C-alpha cells in the first residue's frame, strides 16, 4: 500500500489519479490517494471516476478541513445496486 499526494493539483487531479492506478499500482494492491476538496463535487466525481475506470473504492473520508482521502483497490468493483436490479429485470 502506498500513499499518493495529489493536493498540489487542486481540482485537476483526475487524470493523474487514473495514471497512478493504471501504471503504479499492482493488481489487487491498495492505494491511498489524497486530494484537496476545493469544490465539494470533487468528492462524488472522484468516486465515479474510480468506479468507471474499473477499480474498487474501499473508503472515502475527510482527512482534515481541506483534504480528502480515497482508499482504492485495483480490482474490478462489484456492480452497483441499480445496475444489478436492471440486469435482473426489475
């Protein structure tokens, strides 16, 4: 497990976050990614980006007043509840 500090990128950390997950994190390994909250939409968007990229978001927590921490595992995420219900025909 390794920590990656992306706070210096402010609101423009998504590409770097995915680059780290793609190239620096081994399969089944966990990464801790820190970013500056800035616009609170970054919190939800970061979770969506991680899911859409095919990784598992294990935890998402406020680190302090201005920073956020993601704990991400490089494994395929489980299907969201809505997607599972759609596949079941509900």
